[in-house]
C-alpha cells in the first residue's frame, strides 16, 4: 500500500500541475480579455482545486506512513528528514490553502474581471509554493520524476 501511495502521489502531481497551469492560463487570458466568467471557467478552477485536495490528502496519509518523516531532535539536523518532516508539508499546505482561497474568492468577485484576477493571483501563489516544495530529481532529497 505504501509503495502504491508513493507512486500515486508522485504521478498525480503531474496531473495536478497540468490542471493548475490550465486554470491559471485560463484565468489570465480571460482576465486580460475582459471576458465573461462562464461555468466552464469555474470548472477549470474546480478541477485544479480538487486535484490539489486529493494530492494533499494522499500526502497526509504518506506523511504518517513514511520513513522519511521522523519526529526527533535529530530530524532538523538532517536535510532530507527536515525537508520531508517540515518543509515539504508546510509549503504544500500553504499552496493548497492559496488555491482554495483563490477558488472561493474567484467565485465571489465583484465582477467577471475581478473573479479572473483573484483566481489568477491566488493560483499563481499556489503554483510558486508547489514548485518550491516539490522534491525535484536534481535535489539531494529527490523522490524521482514518478
């Protein structure tokens, strides 16, 4: 089960990132065009947010199952243990929180332009945190591409 969840979490990040980038670009383009906010626009935002929540749930499950997460005094001295015990989870919780706020505020903006603008900026903030918190293959604490 642990191996499946690790591979799912690593693979799902690509689906999630693609959905997030699509929603982000959709919001940017529609904001700049002054377009009307449609149900399809809201669905892209919803898909990105839902993918973020699924990724976070699987991440929380792995957090309590992983050998890379250890709650001890020595954990903070080891860069790999510190990354997975504190840094990765903190950046991802902040990212998903930003995306969730962006979805909510993007639904309730004062105008269509404001909805697209709010969703864009919150989703962009979420993307920045996500890219900063992913254990990329070239880093010492890499989890691999998949």
